[in-house]
């Protein structure tokens, strides 16, 4: 999972960095560093993110597409 996809996850789920961090057990600054790819997203963190998405009935492909659409229309 890349940092840009993590941002898309937050866009689509309407979660702040802090909220997502709380859900997966990391700090807001860790989320920011993952998004900027300053630090790697560890496999166990990816699993927790996938669990958050699964609880919301979202899949990786949907996140990408919805994230791109939301960004596009946000700029309009």
C-alpha cells in the first residue's frame, strides 16, 4: 500500500489522520509519515487498515476509484 492510497482511504471514509490512527493504533504523525512515504507501512498496519475498510464494505479498487473521483470533483 502506498501513501497515496492511504490518503484515498481517508478521503473515501471521511476520516482524519487522527481518527484513522486511533482506529488502527498509531499516532496522527505516523499516518502523516506513511502518507508522505517517510516511513513504510508495515504489514500488520496494512492488515489493520484493511480491517477498517472491510468494516465499511470497501475494497482497494473501490477506494482508488472513489478517491480519484472525490479529488476530481473537489477541485471543480
